C-alpha cells in the first residue's frame, strides 16, 4: 500500500502522536496537569467554570495553530520536492 493510500484510508494520522513516558512533552504535560489541579482546587465554582472556558478556548487556539503549521510545513515540503525534481531540467 502506498503512502497516499495509507493516508486516504486513515492509517496515517499526522496530528496524532503517542506521548512517550519520560519525554520532554510528557514532563511538560505533567507540569501543566499538576498546576491545573493546584489552581482549580483554590477556585470557586464560578471561577472554575470561567477557567474551564479559558482552557477550552486556549485549546481551540492551539489546535488552529497546529493545523496552520501542518499546512505550511506540508506546502513547504511539496515546494522543496518540486524544486528538487525539476533541478537541472531548465
């Protein structure tokens, strides 16, 4: 099966990466969770609702940024491939 076929059938999902235990990402994620829990424990119910809305909005912003970075990176990769394939043909 080709890479394009794997991508078409959903066997390649570029935005999903497993978190490797002990990695930089894992350690940073643990800090976020710990601080989130510590902060949430000090908030009133109304503040918790506001904080939850903040986290959801921020996640949406991060998701949009990741999507745009993926598109820019993919576009750049295609441009590099086209340039490499056409090198010396002119």
